[in-house]
């Protein structure tokens, strides 16, 4: 759902700057994990089926929702095969070195490290994306934003080139998907995190999209200065951080403890990045251009008001996600430039 746009005034979790270590909740949880692992021993003879059985029981003991599936996905990843191939070779011996790697990977999943980070894979718009702890994991809801961009881009058939700005590109999933779907798209992918951009470039290279995406490191529109696209952008799309600081502790453990904090949290109300994008969008959008946001639950109305208060946008449209939550907000810039009211 959320791309990697970081707040600079928020210290990272588990900072290594403090050398005076005190026992934390995580320390006790990890100790509990190790204790339970001692009671779930590896089989004497490590075959595919026996390892999957062991891993499934281990993950189940740690409360993982889909223990068998996760066990199979991780083993097939390490073996370099499809998951269905495990069923065709249940008695195949697994060498010791790989067994050790599998044991470590299962231990990580038992500690609630997201499966996608363990296998470095996430699917988005039927495309394979590399992911690790530097970026958020692409969510199905974000596909709705991509589809909304594609639909609006098709109304610009007369354009020689469709200029799209992706603010907070993260893994590059939105930008890469748009390159694959829109022949005329020229994309400027912005992120404040150099680490996130490194991952985005991996994915652009993987899908042959590097020549059509310009990756820029910086805060919102700042790195676009000097690119010669002021008042020329057809679509601004953004899936910014939209979790409030107060909401953060309530997130699922996999998200709260492992996905990048700066890609999740945006100030006290979760609206900080939206406000900054909206206030500057009019400088970059062409008359009739679109701004498309993915938003958090119960944020659609507030983001729509931010857009309307500028006096530069027509009445916003909304798209619901698979849980019937208003997830996408779309606004078209008026034909006349208008003035910000702020």
C-alpha cells in the first residue's frame, strides 16, 4: 500500500547507536522463540517431505497463519523450483548446507519476518518484484491506483508522450507496472530513500523499464526541479505514508517490526505528505492533468477536502478497495491555473 518516503525527524527502530543494551520485549520474545525451537527438532534424515513437515509444525507452534504454505514457499525458493515440484519429489534428499539455510529461514518466519522478505519476491500486477527490508511490500490495493492511472492515460491518446510522476516509488512497483502497460509513458520516480531507489532500479532492470523511468532521490517535488517538466505532467500518482504515529503501535507485527517506518508513518494525523503534495501539485500538472492518491481508511474525505481547498481541482472521484474502503482518490486539475488558497 505504501511507498518509501521517510520522515527525517524520526529515529529508526532498534537504533544501534545506543551501546548500553537493556532487555527489551523483543529480547524476551526471541528467547521464547528459541525455547520453542528446541522442542521442534529437525528430522534425522532430511528429505523434502520431512523438512516441510518439520517447518510446518514449527511455524504452527509460533502462530503463523499459513504454516504449511509458508514452509513450502520457502523450501521451493531455496531449491530453485516451483512449489508444485515439491509434491513430485517428496523423498528427494536435501543436502546439509541447504538444510541449514532452510532452518534459518524458518526461524526468521517464526519471528514474523514477512515471507516476501525471506524469499525476496512479491507479485504486483502479475509481475515479479524483488523486495527486501529497504522497501514496503506491494499490496493488491495499490493495483487500483495503477489501473486508475491507465484509465486516465487512455483519455490522452493525442499526446505524443504521457509524463507521469510517481512520488514515493519504493520498490518501483507502480512505475514499472505503468511502463509495461502504457507505451507512451515517461515516468519520473521519486523517493527520499536512496535504499528504496536501489531496489526500484533492480526491478526496472528486471522488467526492461530502465530507459523509460528517471529515478530521482529527494523529498516530494524537490528533485524534479531542473527536469523541464513544470506544467507538463499529465499524472501525479502517489501511495505515500499515511499511518498516524498513534496508529503505528496497532499494526500487524510483520508490518510494525520489519517494514520501513518512514514508509508507513506520516506525522500525527497521517496526512503530512498528502498536504505537501497537494500544495505543490498545481505547479507541475498540465491543465486537465490528474492527481491520484492511495489513502488510508477514513482518509478519503479529508484528502478530497485538501484538493478542493486549493481551488485548482474539479470534484474528486473515489474508488473502493476489496474491503469496500474508499482507497483511491482522483482529482483533475481545472483548465485554468487557479490560485492556491493557502
